[in-house]
C-alpha cells in the first residue's frame, strides 16, 4: 500500500510520481508496477548527494546538494530539492547550469530535505 510522500518511478517511461494520499491499489505505469524509490542517506567518498540544510533566520532555510557542490550539467544534475517540516513540504525544481541549491521560506523546529539526481536518484537527510 502506497503511503503519503512516497515516490515511485516507472522503469519504462521514466514517469516519477509522489503519493499525496495513500490507497490500497498498486501504482502501475506502462503496464507494470511502478518501483518505490528508497532515499539514500549516506554519501560515498566521491560524489556528494546528501542535502545540507542551513537555517538563515527569519524563516529562511537554504538547502544545498551536497557538502561538496553536485554537478549541474546537461546530462547530470539535480532535478529538484524538497524541504519538509512536520506536515509542510516545499519543492524547488532546478535546471542544468543553476546552482544545486534552493532557498525556502518555512517555519519549523525540525527540517528534513530530499533531492533527486537524474543519474543517482533519490537522496535524503534522514
Ligand atoms: Fe549525481
């Protein structure tokens, strides 16, 4: 059963969807079940993908990918960054050539973040 905020991908056409309201049914695309994406949370020694959250004050929160800036090239880049706090969620979509970072306005005590690399898939702070 799909749960809210889970992310699923179609291995055939590349559709990626996020669940807004979980249901009992199986998510299907191109005639086969979609694959639930599990976020990775630990960087290897080479490329860095785990989002870094920085509180700037006045509700401003900056999220950077990652501890060493991730490439933003045509063939390899961060497609989006999401900041979450409690029941709130905010997402910024990025393009090649931009910085791998996003600035959000969100109140909260505890933040988490997710990001999607077009090659290395889904990553999260926890
Ligand atoms: Fe990557």
